[in-house]
C-alpha cells in the first residue's frame, strides 16, 4: 500500500485500503487514469484509450501521439488555451496578453511528509507524491501534491505555481485540482441554504450542463458549503459508489462539475476565479488550498465516515478531547445585561453540570445594539464598570470556566477604532462601503490590522481568565478591494489574514478552546476546523429544524465539529414549541450546551439539567470518536435517526426522533448499523429493555415507538453484554 511509481511505464498509483488513484504520463502530459475501488495498477494504462473527433486540437508532432487530443485527454491539472476547452485550472497571462498554458510533465519526487500549503489550513499526511508540470514559454511550473490516507481512503491534493520565468504573470485562475472521470450515471449532492437554515441537501442527476457550486461572499457561506458528492444513481446510506470532495478553505470557492460531450466529467475546484487575480513575479510562487477527496462503495455513510476519520485524526486539534458544556448568554439576554444579571446567570449555572459560562455579544465598547463598537474590545463601562474580572472570579468561585464572544474581523463606524483608522474598513476606492448588519469589514489583508488584532487577543487572553472564545463573523464581504493590494488579491489575502490570526491565537493560547461561528454556520468548513475544533452550527436553535441541519452537516463533517444549544420555547427563530427533553436530546448528536436564562426557567426544567448533562457526558466520547450512521432521513420521512457506535463496537447510541404524531403513522423499523453481528446487545429504548444479537438489530431492525407527541426525541442505548466469541 502507499504510493507506487513505476518509472518504466510512468504510472503513479496511490493506494488506500480500499481505493486506487491512478495517473500516468501520456503524450508528455499528466493523464488521469482511474479513481475508485482498488485495482491492480498498470492495467489501467492499457485500458484508457485516446479519443479524437472532428474539430479537435492536435498535439504537437514531436509527441508522436496522433490519436490524442487535449480536448478529451483526462487531466490532473488543466491548462488554458491549449485545446482543452473544459474548465482551466490555471489562467496565466503575460503583460502582452499571452494566456496559453500547455503543461508538460517534468518529473516527480517522493516526500516523507505532506508539505503544508503556505499559510493555509490542511489535513496532514505522511508519504507524499509531488509531480511537476512545466509551461515552457512562460517559465511557469506547477507542483501537484498528492497523499492518500490509507486507513480511511482519503486523498489529499493541492498545487503550487512557481514563476521561474523572466516576466510577471497575472494569474486569473489558480484552482487546486481537477480530475476527469467517466461520467457514469452520477447524481450530484451539495449543501445549500441561508442564514439560520444552513446545509439543506440538494441531490439531482447531473445534466449535460456545467454546474458550479460556489460562493463569492467572502466566506464559504450559509448559502453553499464547499463540498460536493458524486453519487451513483440509487446510491444510499449503505450502498453504492460515492465520490466526496471538500475544500479546506473558508473563503470564496468554486467547485465545477462539467460534463463534456464524450461522456466524461471534469470535477475541478479551488479559489473562485471571479474574485481572484494574483500577480506572480519572477521567483514567486502561489499556493492553492487543499482539496480532500474520498471514494466509497459503501454509499454516503462510507463517505461520511472517511471524512470524519480523516478530519479527526489529521485536521482538527483535540477532536477527541471532552468539550465544555456551556451556558451562552446570547438568546438569554441578547444585548440587555449588566454585571448583576451576568453574576446571577453564573450562579444559576453552578451545580447543574454546565461548566463554562460564555458571555456573548454586547460586553464591549458602548454596545446596546448591533450598530456600534465593533473593534473596541474593552468592556462597556456602563454595563461592566469593573470589567470582566468580577465575572471571571465568580466563575472560578463556582467551579466554572469563563468564555467570551468576539468578532475580530469587523469594524463599526461608530467605534473608536474607526475614528482612528477609517481606512482600515474594507472599501472600494470610489464608493462608500455597503453596510450589512450595520457594520463594515476590517481589512485583515493588511499586516498592521493583524498586528492590532493579535494585541487585542493578547489583552483578552494573557492573564488566563478567559478559557473559551466564540469567534464570530456576521456578514458577507461585498467589496473586494483593499487600499494595500492590487484588485483581485484582496479576497484570498483576507483569508490568509484570518488564518494567520487564528493560528496565532491557537498557538499562543493552547488552553483556550475556540468555537468558530459566522452568524451561525456561515463558515462551517474544513478550513476553520483546522483552528477551531467546534463551530456554532446555526443560529436556528429549533430542535425540529436542527434535525435536518445536523443530519446534512454530518454528511461531510464529524459530529463533534458541531455545537448545539438547548434554548427556550417558543423558539426565538421559528416560534415552535418542543419539549425540554427532546430539545436536549437533539443536541446530543453534537457538542451540547445551553442558551437560555436559567433564572427564568421553570423549576421542573431546571431540575432536569444535571441529569441531561450527565447523560450527555456518558455519550460524549462515543459522539466525538465513534462511527456515525444515519438511519432515518428527516428530509424525506417523519423520522430522524442517527446512530453512533464506539470504535470497539461495544457501545452505541441512537437518537430517534418523530416529527409529527399521527393516527396514520406507518410501521417503521430502524435497521441499526455498525454493530458486531454475533454479539448480544442489551438495548434500552424509551423505557423498554431487551437483548438481541447485532445481526438482528441490523437486519430485522428495532420498531419505532409511535409517540403521541410532535417533535419527540428518544434515546436508544446499546451495550454489548457478551463478546462475539461467546456467542458463536
Ligand atoms: C451571530 C451568532 O451566530 C449568535 O450566536 C450570536 O453570537 C450573535 N451573532 C451575536 O451578535
């Protein structure tokens, strides 16, 4: 297993436990041969044939490849104006308007370790293949990095472009990867939505037209997530071929799905070219974000578990570490609090099992609404005349940790920071900047702004009182301009600034846990997860709508990456009422927490909290490290069920949720997954207890209880009581 290079046939084979990724050098070009279930190497080279048809560009004669054309040759990193009319991975233009890019293979290298894409988050790997392509006339080189995480069949890729020529080049596109696949009956699955309604599933058969899954909002966005899956028609949670793709990037991105007229499909992606341009001077290089691919013949479930395993082992720091159970002040008080009210909240959390109090928006500058003070990160003297110290102290006395909200990437016009540095707000040269949520963007592409923000974090965190930070970002970026950089470079440089700042904070303050947030889940992506182990999934805390948001998010991300809070009912977003028990249970498929005023909560509910937290703590390790199986789909049915199985298969839990009670409910059996067939499990479900073999639980299934309650969640727990060997 690993990487095999056959220098004679010029075939490159990256092998996972169950998958193969094959390329070769053909007609002087790097050709994609195959991606899918494991095959035995070289044969693919013989099986993939050149295709020529009318009107096609011919390769130069010296290549002695009369049958081949760039128009149909399956590529690994496409050029431009080279006879391949599909999406270009790179568009390099010299000052005199030459944007031709004809890549030629230029050699390879095997590396011991996957090199970090400069300044960018990444999934780490060991053995790495680096393949060089050269565009001779421009003096441009691209190095393509490939690694396969064998145990989870995850393939990593990114590209580094280097100008080794004499002339500056304008990069008008610089994607991370492309791959040309046979177009055999794929559906495309992506996640779309909007604020407080993120990551809904869209799945439809690919047509003959190009599809672009993209964001140009300056963030990966609520609207579209930087992921997609190609799923064989009919592929489901347990069966069928699925190719999953995600970008480790949090800014403007594009994923292209481009069928050609010969039955091939180009999947390409990276930074969105619409808001991108980069001057690459002689001697300089440009590094693209990493793309993460996986191939599963075990359906969508297999794909999800591969992504989850890769991210937990190689992307997210401390993915398996127990997380704080927080009480967050936002839905409890919004901007309306003073020191006394916060101290009461802290007191009310003591003894409940909640271990961290997080002070959300409204604590700084002079902030009663969302129209002021962003940038002035010192306590509001009217609300907190003694600063944060009394809150930190009270938390310590009560055995809690103290956490705080911050939105470092923003600036309010009504702030001291803006009065001092109006030019630090992002704006185009001839237009006033557009507001959104009554705030402007701070230009994090500028080093002096990053230096200022590092100082802000130092002031907040250096004395060790703050142990948890919620890092928010509450608007899209509208103008792509910086006074500091040429047009086109801003959007990516802004992201590099965000990453530099995040890296500084997590490395300088390793004991502080950071929760990512972007008006809920507007930047829920693998890029942010490199720095922050958990992200606020959505501003929508309604358990009913959360079932779908969480279900869809789990397709591409581990459960432990999501935070979910129990809030009050009627819910502030949807006005729906769901029982306190069910609200809590739905959060147990994520990192749980509370976001309500405990002082105003009814006694009966308050008393449930210690038991709820205790219950969650029993599930937590399994949720953080176990295998996730989606059993019932809330997008298509009345039930929602997600099951998590511990790595050793000895313990499992499932969250079973019924949307609507009805006299017309149908018999529904939950066919569990991931258990040991021969082992006997003791099952506890909604007051019932019984024993059954894993095989029966998985094949016969557990019949759902019909509940006379809408939006009702029940926990099912399974403990193995005999080892598989005892029962043979
Ligand atoms: C958006 C976040 O998602 C909320 O949880 C809250 O922190 C607000 N911002 C505060 O402005």
